[in-house]
C-alpha cells in the first residue's frame, strides 16, 4: 500500500463521520447535498516528495450552471468556481508552526550531514492526520459559509465575493484587500453574471475602465464576448443561457 493510499483511506474515514461529506478520488472533501452547487474542502495534497506529502488547504464551491457555461463557451471544465485558501483566513495555516508536511512516522525524516534530525513543528505523522483533516474540514466549512450565500442559486451567484483580506504580513503585503476580480476569478464573475442575465457586467468588466492588478484573461474574455449575442438570445427567449 502506498503512502498516498494510506492517507486517502484516512481521509475517507474522516469524511464518513461528517454528514453529507465524502472524500473523492481527486483528493478533496466534497458535499453534494445542494442540487445546484458542490461544496469542496481540500487538504491540497501533493505527493511528489516521497516519503512525505505537502498540504495546502483550501475551500471552494463548484456551481453546476457556471461549469456548464464555462465548458460551452471557453471549452474547459473548471476544477471549481471560486476558492478560498485556508492560509488567508487563519493563523493555524501559515507561518513556521503551521502544518506543511505529513510523514509516515518520525523516523522517515532524513537527518542532515549524518546528525540526528530535529522534528520541525510544521511536520506531522500519519497518526496525527485524522485530527488534522477534521480541523481542515471544519475550518473549510466555516470559510464557505463566510464567503458564499447558499440560501439559493440566485443568491449564491448574485452575491459572489468580490474581495478578501490578505492575512499574510510579508514584504509588500501589509493586510490590504485582495480581489476576486483577478485572473480566472474575474472570468468566473462574468460567467455567473451571464447566468443571471446581467450581460452589462460582462461588457463593463471587459472594458478598459474596469481596472485589475493583474492582466485579464484576454483569450477567455474574447470567447465570452463572441458568445454574448447567442446567450442574450437564449435568455430573452427562455430566461436561461444553459
């Protein structure tokens, strides 16, 4: 049995203890209790550094209408609609004392120059994984409820978050607000607006007057703009775009 298999088995056991949550083969906790949107809490496993794995937790939603529209217009299936990194929300997930690596046991940590290794505070062993994963899931649920209105699909898409507080106080980042209008998040806002029939937002976001810190995803936006006449026709006739 590989270390990845062992960790995934532990994650599945944790998921079983939480109503409506499962653990997917892709490495995420998933809740499909809502008909219109999947809730996702991921430990962010990376298994490229045997015998350990790296964790970078995040929480996310995956709205089915936005996914369908993204597939049709842009030509790809997004992993999620919007995501929230745990490290931006809590001290427990950033800094030298936050969990960053999981090892099978303490003996698996290599020594340096033949000297006994010192167990870093950012490492945990397999035995500690159940408690850690439960905390990741619990916190992820809190972050989802903080940022997303799950009362209805209309409420969710109409009130997608537009900003978040940078918690990292590193160089060049002193706690200013981050934006959900950057990169693919901005494209997601456009797709959500289209689902709601708010085509004016798309045109405004694509304009030079709508400023972002990073370059907009021009190719994706060009595909969206090209599809607008057909999408407007559908919405006018049926009240839906997909």
